[in-house]
């Protein structure tokens, strides 16, 4: 069997395709686990600082106090309501 015949049967091979590349992540999360943040209240005041306990997923993450205990029983917090310290 020739190399061309083997490649055509492979799901990874696309004849006439372009060179592989890595595209940039459009919405790179601005927060990481362990980052120190303030929670912004609707009246403009800030609470905290807290630590990011879980990585942001779908625009939400969980927070914890600096001693590691969960904030608001691990409720999801919108990242738009957070400000990095």
C-alpha cells in the first residue's frame, strides 16, 4: 500500500488542505485560580479581597476567602462583577 493510499484513509488527513495552525483563543479568561479580586456591588462599593477558587467557565467562577473557605457556598459569580486587585 502506498503512502497516499494510507493517508487518504486517515481521518486526520485532508488532501489539498492547508498547513495546520493554532488559532488564538477569542475570549481568553482574564482571571486565573488564585488571583486576588474584589466583588463589585451594584452601589459601586467593593467587597473583598477574595481569591478565585475555580477557573472562569461560561463567564462565571467561584471565590473563596483568603483562608480557603468557600465564599457564598461556592455560588457562581459573574466575572463582570469582579475587579482584579
